[in-house]
C-alpha cells in the first residue's frame, strides 16, 4: 500500500553518470572539490545556492560557537558508548547526536521557531509583551533566554550578535530576540540573558538560513566536537570512569530482598 503521492518524485540535490557527479548543479570534481570550503558546501547542499561572504561568516561563527561545551550529557553518552563498543564509532557518534533534544543543543530549533512566530506576528514590542504574558501565566521557559551558569550573559551569544552587527546581518529575528531580552527579566522577575541557543537561530534566520533546517546547524557542529571526544576516548578513556561515578552518585531506594 502506498502512503502519499509517489508519482513523478524528484530530488534537486545530486545525480551522477559514468563520468561525472553533479551536486546542486555543480560538477563535484571540477567545480567544488578543492575549490570551496566545507561551510560554503554545507550551505550549498542545504539551500541550493552558494552563500555570500556574510552568510559564510555567520554560519562559520555559529558552528564554532556550539561545537564544543565540555562533558555535557550527549558527550558522556557518546564516550560511554565507545567505551562499551570501541569498534563502533558510528554508534557512539549516533548516541551523542540522538541526545540533542529540546534541552541541550536542539533547543536552537525551539528558539528559532518561537522567534519566527513573533516576527510573523509583527515582532513589535506589544507582540513580544503579549507572548511573554502567556509564558509567564503558564510558567513556561522563554526560548532563547536564560542560562544556569552564565547568568550575567552568555559570552557566546554576545559574540555572535556582535558579529551579526559587524557583518550587517542583523534583521528582524535579532531585533525580536533583543526585545525579548529587554522585556523578559522584569516580567519574569529574574535574570534572563540571551543564550547561545537563542543567538544561533536569530543570526542564521536573519542570514537567510531556512527555518526547517535550523537543527542541522547544531547537529553538524556537535558532530565535530563529538569526533574530538571520541578520538580522545580511544586514546585516554574515561567512559567507564564516568559510568562508575554515576553509579556512586546514585543511591538505590527500591525494595530489598530482606
């Protein structure tokens, strides 16, 4: 049984024949390999057109900002997976990427969709204030704001927004994010600086990156960080140490046999 329309299906990403490989209308060997860098290629693959210098700078900055952040849960999952299966880098990498959800790293997509909704509604101060009223009444966290460690301001977010200003990329999404930062602390009665998960989508959306592909940015970035951790795990293993310390830190409170 077929589900959905399947006649005349197409892809515009790549094709090949006996002598050539074509990617987004470019000859892979003649036009791309050795001619463009990976960030340029990543944009071309996803968006279908080559980025300009400002777009390359924005994507580069965002990838560097989010690639590495220490022994966060996704990294620990990857390192412990490699410790248990040292032959399976792909499994360990997958374990780390699968852990990127609405709380860690994948939160950029949540913030991006929220910003896009506010911009679509006009992005005015009244629109932002009305939305914050709803979040306050429902006791919900405001996407893109707040950080448990960087309470005075996430330095990564500050740098990304500064780069966007310098490159004249800043547009309605960054303006709306800054409006949230201005209004939210007083309305929520606590410090709520812009975090990196808010800055990344604001910068990327204003740079022209598609909303539906936002999660690709932290995924690609964190893949690089995971590769570093997995290589280090293979040379200086700590996966079982992490597992052991978890075992020591957690007390059993279930039933006993006595």
